[in-house]
C-alpha cells in the first residue's frame, strides 16, 4: 500500500483560507477541551478522593451541554454565525483560564470547579450549532473546488482525535475485508 493512500490529504487546508482557520481553531479547541476534562477530573479526585464527586462533574457537564445546544440552534439561525463562534469561543477560553487559575491557586472549592465546568460546557455547546453550520457551508463551497471528500475527512479527524496523523488503519481494514471476502 502506498504511503499516499494511508495519509489524510491536507490540500483543503491550503486551498481555502477560511476552512484552514476553522479547522485549526476547532482542532485547538477540541484538544483544549480534552485536556481540561482530564485535568478537572484529576483535580476533583485529588481534592476529594471520592468517585462520587468525579461522577458529579459529568452531570455538571451534561445538563448545560444539552440545554445550550438546543438553544444554540435557534441562536445560530437568528444571529451572525461568525459572531456567535467568536463570542462563545472567547467565553469558553476565559472559563478555561479561570479553571487554570483556580487549579494553580490551590482553591478547594468544589462548587467553583463544578460551576466553571458547567459554564464551559454551556459556552461550547451554545456555539456548537453555529460552528457546525459554518463548517457545512464551507464544505459546500469546497465541493465546487473538488475538495469536499478531503475536507470531510479532515473534519472527522479533527473532531475525533485532534492533531493525529492518519495511520491508515481504515485502509488496512478495508483491504483486509476485501481479502477475507474473496477467500
């Protein structure tokens, strides 16, 4: 198998500046959220040594995620999507900085940590529909430039595992299935 078929094609990133910035910012935000999630769960465990409090963080994440994502769809239809993405991303960044500050300051307030987790989940979810609509719009534009499939592959890779190079596992699996079905 050629190396070229095992890697994700990055040509959509060079072909469209708007898609490149959206992909880079989404990747950075996804990576930051994943790091924050692990850090918060570790901090809650370190503060309490109780799995119940670690699990409670899931509730404080899920409720605002569901509520704000539903409301975010209506907001994305009503207002400028770029403004929504910018405002919610900046607010989520500020909450992340507050989470980092309270961790460095060694605060022992469980309420503060859980409130910040809920706020961050809410801001990210509020901006999520606008980001999805912006990405879909850009992908439609790329379709005219013959980059639709490649840009969708990049978007999926960014959402699933940020900054991970494609290892070709899907291609290996596909070829293995062909071999098994022909035998």
